[in-house]
C-alpha cells in the first residue's frame, strides 16, 4: 500500500461515524385506491412519507431477491390491476434520479396520467385488491460500533447487518431530502473524500441484493484515494 493510500485509510475523521440500525413501525394512511382514478387522487394527497415508503423503503423488502418489482406501485398495477404496461412503466422508475420527494411524486402522477390518456378505459377498472397507502416510523437501534478513520469504517461495514446498510444508505435519503446518504455525507464532511462520496452515491441499488450493495460499498472504499 502506498504512503498516500495509507494516509487515506488512517486519517482521523473530524467526528467518528456511529453505525446504527432501525426497525420500522408500519401504519396505514387514510388514502387507498381501487382503480387508477383513485390512485391519482391518493398520489396527490398522501404524505411524502408514503411516497418514500412505497419506493425507497420498499427496496429493503425486495432486496433479498434479484427479480421482481422495485416499487409497490408497479407491483400493484401489474398484479392487482392486471395492467402489465403500467406495471412495467412504473417499474422502470429509478429513484436515484430524484432530488426531492415532491419531484418523485410528480413523476409517478405523470406516468399514471400518461397511461390513462393512452388507455382511457383503464381509468375505472377495479383492482382485485385495493392499494393501501402506508408510512412508517423508525425505531433506531444502536449498534455500538464506531469508526474514527476509513480503515475502521470498512471493518465496521463488514460487521453490520444489511438492516444497518439500509438505514444509512437508503433510509437516510428521507432525512437528507434525497440529496445523499449517511456514508457519503461522513466521507465528504469528516474525511474530505468528496470523490469517494460521489462514487458511493452512484452505486446501483436495484441490480443487487443488499448484501451485494454492501460489497460494492466496501469495494469503492477499499480503492479510495483523495
């Protein structure tokens, strides 16, 4: 390992990174939908926490399989409404492209509106089962693991569960207004590793399980240079 690489790995952070995990307490909101008309109304009125729940947070549930739908709206459109085309359109939504939940909400509404415009008879088609809009609150769980430098951070990543990865790498985007994740924020703010922080934000959270995401994060960090 070169002197530069050694310096990057052992440089003391301004503040330590404290690993955490979380459990989710799920609750049902007042919005529900049995057809596309009701889905549009609900998308317009539901809290931002519901938009996050059914897109970003649902990744934790789907991350244990490599196939299937990346968000709950796509799954419902395909499985309960029987609208393959809409399901595929919604499944193509890449949440990493959005920097605000309001923009993500607007895009979901636009996709449904465009589908209805092209398929007017689909507007009032009744689903097999309603879509219940949900949100969840976090119960933050301490891990009792902290890192003072990049080497300790990498070692910590290897020890924590995928639930901790989800909390810091995906769940954090709600707290950070979708702009970044806890790992990237710490790397940039406390270690000055802006390039590495940016590389983490580019990791594809769709094409691998959470264990795969964890390995990719570790790989990026192990090759970090300032």
